[in-house]
């Protein structure tokens, strides 16, 4: 329970192109589309609009409300068309598709790198994560650190948590708990928790519990654990706390949640477990 730092590849779907070289990562919505919306998108895709091709692929791929049935083959076909035209969000998504168990690791690396080199944040994160996990047939911590840092510096929560893990474990870089705490904290402050934030909160809690990179503080350890709903870690740290310390930790967590209303759970729910 103490060190679960999974590389949660939370899927963020992006669209949009900036005038400069770097591709932006604004989220798009494909839910509640109408038949008319679909027909217009299909028409744009068929004449070669690369963003329309990407968005059409998403219509086929993901199970949100939409006007067409799921069709993985069509999703891949349109995603490839968009990626081949250099659209970074499509390249990142296609790379993620290929990095699955039934995909082609060589193609995954190629597409993710193309997206990453255009500045696509999700592509940078996934490329770094796959290098760290050995998804391309080898572990390459130098490349992992390079791309995770680029994504983390843009505020990607999963990349921030993963970079913190590299500093905590001394992967490629010298072990540095202060920098680990810095990056975990950056991840932890994202709200709502879409994966990386939860990992950052849990790991920051372990550092406070053990006094690594930060002053030992069981109250703050409990507080961060409570925000992850990590029952096992909470019980472990609570054994060494007074009732007053537990009450203080819950109050700090409650105040944090009030300041972050986008969270999907409450301290009251956590305390009932």
C-alpha cells in the first residue's frame, strides 16, 4: 500500500492547432452529437480536413453519447488519416492505440514521438511513460526522464507524479526526495483527480509519513492519504497519531476540498469508511 505509483494513462483527447509549431491540447467534447453533426463532420473528413478526421475517429472509438455506433476499425482508419497529415493529437492517440497488447510497439513509438516532437503534451507523457515501462521492448530511463519532464513542466499531472517517482527511486537521476516532493505536490494539487493527482497525493503522504524530502508530519500524511481514499495508508499512519491530530488532519482535508469543489468525493464519505 505504501508505494503504489502506477502510470495511469488517463486518456485526454485533444484538438486544435496554434499558428506556431507547437500543437495545443484543448479538450474536446464528442457527446450529445446529432445526426446532422455527424454528417457535417464526415463531409469535412472526406475532403481531407485532418481535425475533422480526428474528431470523426473519436466518434467511432469512444462510448460517450454519439450519433454513430462504435466501430474500432473505422476509428483507426480515420485516426491514421489524420495522423499521416501531421495532426499531433491524432498521432498521440494512434500511438496510444498501438501501445496496447495487440498493437505494434514500433508504430507506437513512432507516432508518439512524432506527436511529442510537435509539443503535444499527452504524446510527451505517453512516450516517456512507455519508455519507463519498457513498452518498446526496452527500458530507456534517459528518454523517459526527457519526455516526462517536458510534459510535467507543462502541468500534466500524470507526468508530474511519474517524474516525482523517478526522483524518489533514483531512476536515471540521483535520488532526491526534495525534488520528488516538489513534483508530487504539483500533481497533488490538480483537481479533480484524473489519475496523476491521486498518485501525487498518495506519494506525498508517504514522504510526510517518513520525513523524506519534507519534515515528518503525520497530520499532513493523513490529510493527503485521505484525499486519495487510501484506507490502508490512513489506518497505518493513524496508529501513531493522537485523536487531536486526526481531527486536525480531517479539518485540513475538509478545508482543501472546500477550496477544490471539482473533487468527486468528500471527507465525510471518506470518514464513514
